[in-house]
C-alpha cells in the first residue's frame, strides 16, 4: 500500500510539473506573439559576432512559441563592456532583448574591474561554438614564428578592437607571459574586419581572432598563406588546428600554465548569448529551449555549413555554472594574470 501511495504521489507530482511547464510555455508564447527580439551585438558589423548573430536570427524565431522576429543592434566599444553595461543596466528585462556578448567579460570583471555588471547574473541562453583563437600574422611580417620573433629586434604590431578584448588579451599573453617584449598592441578598431583591413594595408602585422572567424571570413587568406598561424589560444587544440602551437604547451612551468589557463578561459565561453538579469524565468526557459533546438535545426546547420561556421554548442545551464565558478581562481594566479594583461 505504501508503494502504491508513493507511485500515486510521484505521478501526481509529475503531472503538476508538466502542467506548470505547459503554463510557462503558454505565458512565454503569449508574450512573444507579434514581438521583435533585439540582439545586441557587442562588436561592429562584418566580423564573427555579426556572423553568428545574423545566422542565428534567421532560424531562432521558429523555435520560440509566438514566432518573434529578430533585429540586430551593433554596440561595439570598450572591448564588449559597453554592450554588457547596456544589457545589465538599461535594456528591458522582459526577454525582448538578448545579447551576443564578449567572451572576455569574466576576465575583464575579474582582472580589470570597474564594470557595471556582474557577469554571473546574466541569464546564459547558450553557446553556439567554443572560441579558440589563432594569432595570425601577415605573410611578410617582421616575424612569422615565435622563433623568428625571439631573434629579431623589430616590433610585431597587433591590432585589437579594445583593451580586454580577445585580440588584446591574447597578444599580451604572448608578450608578457611567454616573454616577447617586442610586441606592440594597437586598440580601438571597430570590429575584427577593420583589423583585417589594417593588416592588408600594413598598419598592423596581425591579430588574435577566433579560428572559426578566420575560416569563415578569411578562408582564402588561410588557403593562400597570406596569413601565417603563430599561436593557438585555448584549453585544448582545435580538431583542425592550422599548425600553430597551443599556448598552454609553451608554458615554462606549472604556475605559468595556470596563468595561461585563466587567460584562455574565455575560449570556453565562446560565441555566447545571454539575457539581462531579471528576465522572467518562463521566458529564459523558452529561449534556452529554442536555442538548443536551433542548434539541431537542419536549415540552421546547412546555413552554418555554407558560411563555414564552426559549431560546438553548449546549453545555457552549463555555461551559467562555468561562469559562476570562474571567479574562484587562486588569488596568486589572478594577480599574475592581471599583471600580464596590464589591467
């Protein structure tokens, strides 16, 4: 009799959960019916942030009950901090605005500070891909390998969109952790596409950018060897690494490796989409579910393949845990990373 009562209780509980989930889904559908969702893109048009946001926006809506439309709002500035500050403090907290935010926000908050957001309090919808970066240099740069760089007194100039952005932090990791002082970083470019143009013109010699972006946006350069891989930044090598050494493997000791692991942690966060804190739970749940479904959608996958986009999805719930735990690094490692990135 006890067992029967337990089964009845369990079934009843399941029904309540199902009824609650259905009610939440209906509430979210009612809200999104006829709405337009804005994706705040934390970089300028023409780069990887644009590519992933624009491609997602073409397929995301059909997986959200209510079938909302999408529009992109580009908000570059301060290495992604401008967009993050806007999302956290200004954007509506109703689920009508989401962000394709910089993967370096955790590092900026942890090592630089002065931000107007708590990165752990964003609601993480999901990650489209990890964001291993490759530092590439133009084929006629003063050095096209770390060995060459150690033998020349010429300066290697890297471009970046801003202090604390991917191109900036990875160039500084090479310069200050691995020990190559003849590196100079120029920041302030409005998007990685502008840095690429600067490379062509000879204003800078290279940049660190997502390997997925190099393949999709500058595949011809890679194939024709107009750009040469110098270092890969990540916790593990990309399956199709172009021949660059993984930066962790260049560490001279265990402590240096831990510092490089912290600096490279942004690669795990990757191409991430979030909502501001305070968005109703039913809408966050609906967006997470729709994101996961979009990552499996055959039309989306075909679109991504045609654009040579790398996909390595991760659910929002897992990202939430990763970001929340990232701020608990060893204080000595944090201090060393802060010094290396000149924050």
